[in-house]
C-alpha cells in the first residue's frame, strides 16, 4: 500500500478499511462553505413567503415545542421577553399564532401555531426539499450516496458525548 505524504495543513487517518487517507486541512472550511450554500438554497425556497425569516423561525420553534411560552421563546431566540412578545403580537395579528391559557395553570400562556401556520410550514418544508433535490439531481448517484453516508456520520459524531479531557494540571499531579 502506498501512503502519500500529508499535504500542508492536512492529516492522514485510517479509513476503517486499513487504508491511509488524506483529510484536507481545510475540511472544516469546505463544510462551512457547503453549509452557507445549503442555507442559500433553503432561503431561496422560503423567499416566496410574505412571512419574514425571524417569524418563520418562531413558528418552527413553537410548532415543535407544545409547552412554549413567551419567556421560553425568548430564551430559544436569545432575546429579551419583550422582543419575543412583539414577534408574537405580529404573528397573532396575521393569524399564524394563538396565545392560549395553559389548562394546568391558567396564569401561564402558551404559544400555539394556527392551522394556517402549520400549512405554511408544511408547504415551506416541501419547497425546501424540492430545492435541495434539484441540487442533488445535478450530482452523480454515487456522490449522492457518499454524501448521505457522510451526513449521517457527521450527525452521529455531532451528537456524541465528548468525554471530558483531563486538564494539564490534573495530568501533572497524577
């Protein structure tokens, strides 16, 4: 087996089949650029909506979290509660959001997407999937398959718990 010299900034690793492969030093940069491109594709699919991106994000957040109130939404958005409340006011005025009393605690108000909001989100998801599929259709099938495997592996790695590394001081005293 022939092992190529590592490119500047690159790292060699075992591919799991006994082969040494080069990992480009700019892999993280390439992934970042691909993520930006993906965001642009997704945003182009969403641009047909009259709902601003921040309001779409609010609808997406609350549609997946039934227990969300204004304070919880503010935390998710990393904004002050008054800003989250104004966003909700705008969504409520357009008929995409309702504020309902929590049946367990009537003092608590939950944010609930309306049927129109759920339809909007479903249509948006369909348009986004079609936009991504149009890009995938321009790729050879083998590359699509490799991309799928890579994305699944990336997702698994991203959700793995990283064991805490010992601090240098702990290593020195051991």
